[in-house]
C-alpha cells in the first residue's frame, strides 16, 4: 500500500477512507505542518524526506513542481469531488496499479457528469 502525505487542503474524510483501504497516510495537520503558509516546494521536500508521496487538490502548482523537481517520492493530484467514497476508490485503484510512485505524477480526475 502507498505511503502518502495529505497536504493541509486535502479532504480528511477521503484520508479516513484511504486508511480503511490500507494506505499509510499522514496529514499536514498531524505532522504539525498546517496553517504555517509552507511553500509547495517545502511540502514536497518534507513528504519526500518522510518517504511519502504528496496527496493534493493543488493541481496546477504540483504539476509544475513535478516538471521542475528532479526527484521526489510521488505526487497525486486530484479533482475535488463531494462523493468522498468515489474519490477515495479512484485514488485507491490508481495507486494499486502503480508499482512505484517515485518520481511519478498521478492525476485523479472526477468523471464528467452526463
């Protein structure tokens, strides 16, 4: 299972569900890193130092960081979705299909509505 670091803006109910699915998650709040205006680069560095991929809704900035950072433990960028269970399941399925997150960028998109 994946080792993840959820940034301070990420949905806690999704974190809870991913933990139920067996993933090892630490949140920015649990790590004492919340409400400090920590730069995205430092968030990625902290997660990498902890051997964790970043889990975030901040798609634009973390996609840019993926392109400009030579090495990291992975970045999982997600579209917001009010259906917590569905979002957690999409993340879980994508994580399960990847042998390693190192230096990977995973995009978890909300399905289009018909």
